C-alpha cells in the first residue's frame, strides 16, 4: 500500500517531479550543471522550504518501450541547494502504472485524498507521461501547470533531452499552462 508523508491541511497545489528516464541506483561524479538543472533544484528547494507537497514519479519498467527512455540519467553524490536532489527516505515516490498520472490508481488515491489540488508538472523530458497527464487534466477540466524551464533531475544526453523538450512544449501549451520556474517559485512560495 502506498503511504504518503503529505499531511493535512489540504494543499492548493502539488509539485509532481517526473523522471521519464530510469535513474541509476548508484550516484555518479558531479559535473557542471545546465540551466534546467539549476532552476529545477532551486524551485524544488523553495517549494519544500515553503512546506508545499512534492511527489516523485518514475515510470514502471513494464511500460517503457524498447529503445525509448532507457538511457540512464546521472545522479550527484553531493547534495546542496544548487544540485538537483534525488528522492530520499520519507519522500512520496510513485511508480507510474498507466500512461497518465490521472489514470494511475495510486496517484489518483493520493490526488483525491488531497482534495484535487492544482498539479504542477516538473519533468526531465516532458515526454509521454507528462503529455498524457496534461491531456487528461485538460479533458477532465482540471488545471495543470507545466514548468517549462527546469528539470528536477540531472540530465544525461543533454542535446537529445533539450530537443525532446523543445518539441513537447508547443503541444503541452495546448493542454496546460506553461510557466517559468522563477515565476512559479515567486507566485507559490513568496520567495524571490
């Protein structure tokens, strides 16, 4: 059974960090960060400091198509405010079992228990899982925000991921509101 450390009162929004690429178990050496990683780490740090809920989502291995989203992303051994962090003990972590989070039984139970808060999607690739969730939210009349300029996790194959994100953003804008990490942090956490 899924247990979440997220408690009452009901939040107005929940930050959903989506790892569309399977993350390796072992930390890798640090390397220079790009702007997406830096903004993602900053947003996540501000979000948690404000006491707002965060859920980490990874795809179920059975759903990954052969040759798609199977490249591993690096993790950093050091943890700091400027370094994207990986889920830790006590964090709410889900394995997505459906094409959309709004069709995943575990996520739907958490979502309903929280009173249906605004979903804010922060993803590495903004691929199939983010797209299907945005479309389902749009069809259900549930507002969704997609963070357009940040990634919650370190990126490997940076050029490939940047191309995937660039292709996904125009389509995502048809189904969800796109927002920058800085604007989102300022609006929701009150921190500049």
